[in-house]
C-alpha cells in the first residue's frame, strides 16, 4: 500500500519520526493509503528549507510572484477533476460539492495573483512641512498553516497562496485524515514555477503541530479547526511571540421570521444543514423559528430531509455522503441519543442507516429535532454532522438574544421579506459572517473569512485584505529632504507638524 511522504524543499522526503497513520475512504470504511507523520526533526527540516528559500523569494518582485500564482491557477484548473476525486475519496463529500469547494479555493489563488496591487502601501505628502510619509507591507518570514479535514483543498488555499504572494515562505500541516490534496497542490505549484522550499508540506498530528508552534524560525501561524485546539494553538503560539489567527468551531443559527418564503427557506436550510453531511464550519445547525412559522417549517424540513439520497459521494444522484470516521459517526449517534434522552422531539432519525455498497462506511442519515432548548447537549455542542435542530422564539428580539448568548459566532442567517428586520439583525448580531436570505454566507476570496467569539482567536480574518495584513508587517517611513544647507535638524522638544 502507498505511503504518502512529506514534501520538503521541492521533493518527496520520508519522515524520520517512524510514525504514520491510515487514510480512510469514509464511504467504504477501507484504508486507501497510509501517510507518514512528521516529527519535530522533520518539521525542523521543513522550516530550515523555508528559511533558506525566503531571501530569494522575498526579493522576487510581486509581479513575478503573481505570474507564478497565475500559472498555478491554470494547473489547478487542469487538474481539477483529480483533486475533486481525491477530496471525495478521503473526505466522503459528493463530487459536485467537492468541485464547488475546489472552485472557491481557486478563487483565493486568483485574488493572491494580484500581489502587486495588494501590496501597495499608503503615502501622504506633507505630513509636516517638507516631510512625507509612506508605508511598506513586508513579509513576515516563514509562515505555517494547520488545516482541518473538512475542506481538503479550499482551507489550505485560504492560507498559502496569500502568504506566498506576500513574499513569505510556508510550511503547511494538513489534516492527517485528508493529506493527498495538499501534497498534490505543492507539486502543481512547483510545476508552475514556484522555487523549491517556498512551500513545504508536513502531514502529521499533534507532534507536528507542537513542533511548528514552538519553532523559533516560524513567524506566523494560521489555524483552522475545532475550538479547543484553536484556543490551544493561539495561546501556545502567542506565548512564543508569533502572530496567530486561529479559526475554531461553530454553531450557526438561522432565524426564520413569519414573513419568510417557506419553500425557499426550507430548501436553503436543507442544503446548508445536510450538505457535506453537516461537516462545514458554516453549516446551519440550529434553526430559530420565530412566532407561528415553526410547525409548517418543520413539516417542510422533514419531507425534504427524508427525500435526500445518502450514499457514496462518488456515485451519481447522491445528495449526501458519509461522515469522516467511525469515531465521529459514533459521537454523532451518541449526541442524537442524548437529544432523545433530554426530551427533544426526534422528527427524523438518521441512526442505523443502511447504504447499499457502503455497508462498512461511516454513514449517518439526515436527522431533525424539534422542540430543542438551549440547555440540551444537542444545542450546546457543535455536532458537525447531518443533524439539524429547531428551537422556537416568540420574537426577533428573543432570537437575537439567543444567538448572542451562544459562545460561538462564526456564521448566521436570517430569512425574511422585511428589510427593516434584516437590517436590525445585521446590526445587532454578534457573529462574524451574516447571510440575509443566504444560508451559508461564506465571503468571496476578495473579502475576508472569519467568525467572532469562540469561533476565532486572534484578530485578522483569512484571505481578502485581512489575509494580506496578517501575512505582512507594516513599516512606516517618514522622510525629509532639506533643500537648503544649514536647515535645522530639530531640537529636544517632541516635534509637532
Ligand atoms: P481538529 O481541531 O481536530 O483538527 C484541526 C487540525 O489540528 C488538524 O490538522 C489536526 O491534526 C490538528 N490537531 C488536532 N488535535 C490537535 C491537538 N490536540 N493539538 C494540536 N493539533 C491538533 O478539527 P477537525 O476535526 O479536523 O475539523 C473540524 C473542526 O474544524 C470543526 O470544529 C469545524 O467547525 C472547524 N472548522 C472551522 C472553520 C472555520 O473557518 N472557523 C473551517 C473549517 C472547519
């Protein structure tokens, strides 16, 4: 069986740690390949390669960096199907869904290819008499990215194209559950002309993550994953003097007002809750039905969810694939059990689903709960599976207060025909990404992606201009060119302009 290796300094490298892990096809439950796990010495080699590549890459003009990114984008287009298939094989999501996420990732490369424009600083003439001021956006050095299993292509692409466009070199630690796409993208980037050592990939687990967080040669850490690990990454890396953006988990609510178009809303909620088997950080996992809308909405959700076709993501006509692992399936089933125990009404039960051809796969069917209250575990926990829960609220005020009390603040949506209600919602809600009649409001590459509260530790969000600011250090230059000899160079007093 194939064992994937590390990618250091532009070539495949074995791990010296002697450790490796199994990569599963979640639809069949089979191990499809193995992956070497980087240890601290392997991570050190990757960081050294990135450090060695940094001076020449930093000196490469943004225009030339942008051209290599443009060629990388073309190669990503050419190899789109291969990446989509790898993502489906290792993650389980449907091919069409994987294709959508690959496209959203490619859009970040398009954004980053505009490096010459993105890296323009500010300039002001005459900040004082004869004194000008301008700012430079300079790279940080070696940056590292640590990514989750749920978007094998897109989430790594939130990070390394922007970091590399800004003149940094990069070490990527992809999820050990879905390592193939990251390794393939590193090869394609090399084919596009990226110099060796600018992008390195070190699959692995906590040992590799800890080595990056503690390595003095790494200047910045980008992380996407669950909240407990995000918090740990943020605290550890910050203690070591690194800049950090650590995106965590979510519990995304959709508020449905009585004036919403119910069919439109139910379709949107179904796609958002059950797409990718609920394993999206922007999935709607909690519906807040306001006023009298609840019963009719739950009836529509039940019919539509029950009609979803569950199966292998690589087969035609399938709406929803498996979840990532047997352990994750068991955790989701345990949470469904707890919802029943705690008194929620199980409207649709996805436990014990049988999938032809996927008897050993990690499947959970679409599950719907009504009558959920905020004390229940199915509300408090991020389930990260195909389980949608419905809560009731008497008013928009109550719905907003409920969402603002939730510790997470990644995404949210409101469904209504009232502009005034939507405007109030966007103004008062304490969540980083808001949809108005849009169930998964993932910002495009040229805006920035990130939540609030326990969904993001740090301050700058991913990609868009915040991504550029995260991967650059601002240097501000104040200059004066006295025309006449003998001009005063200033005295002991703090100068005022
Ligand atoms: P995870 O936190 O288990 O793993 C994320 C990364 O951290 C992986 O590379 C993993 O190897 C590493 N890791 C895991 N445990 C670690 C530990 N104890 N110490 C150091 N490193 C560790 O997350 P996951 O299961 O891969 O992904 C699902 C989670 O990611 C969900 O909570 C989801 O909401 C979240 N997510 C968030 C966003 C966002 O933008 N906010 C996007 C995608 C996924």
